[in-house]
C-alpha cells in the first residue's frame, strides 16, 4: 500500500469508532423518525375514524330531531284542523240552540197572549209544562257545565304536557 494511503488509513482509524457511532446514530435517528411517521399516520387514521363516527352520530341525531319536530308539526296541524272542526260544530250547535230558544220564546209569547182565554186547568197544565221544561233545561245545563269543566281540564293537561320548545340542534 502506498505510504500516503497508509497515513490516511492510520489517521482515519483513530476516527473509525466515532464514524461508526455517527452512522449508527444517524440510522437510529432515521429509524426513530420513521417510527414517528408511522405512528403519526396511525393516529391521524384514528382521528379520521373518530371524526367520521362523530359526523355520522351528529347526522343521525339531527335527523332524529328533525323527524321529531316534523312529527310535532303534523300533530299540531292535525290538532288545529280538529279544533277548527270542533269550533264549526260549536257554532252550528249554538245557532241551532238560539233558533230553538227563539221558537220557545215565540210559543211562550203566544201562551202569554192567550192566558186570559185559558181555564184554570189549562193554566195549571201550562205551568206544569213550563216547570218540566225548566227542570230539563237545568239538568242539561248541569251536564254541559260538567262536560265543559272536563274539557277545560283536558285542555290544560294537554297544554302542560306539550313540549315547551323544539329540541335544540346538536352542535359540535
């Protein structure tokens, strides 16, 4: 071996251990960095999976809330329609009742005008008929009042049971 090469080899031999340590250190650092990249990729994949699951759960919760809101809206609309029908029935019954009351007033007025021509027995029969009619009206009025109180109680129960606010949107 030429002498220049031998001198260089002898000089480098002193640094061989340092060079080997440096090479092994670089390899170890590269390996650690590679392991870090692999682990970071796995963590990012896990994060993406969690985000996707969260998005699915949020979408399902929002869909369920929307379905419940739609259900409440349908129930409200049906209740409003039924309420309007009941109001129409009540108006119709009130008109019929007013007409019947008017007819009774007309009959009572005729009887009043004819009272001087009636005998005592006829007046007693009229009085008895009026008494029976008033008793029947009082009984019916009591039934209607009881029904009205029952319906008012049901109305209050429904108002108290009705949701006070639609469900809040699921925010994240």
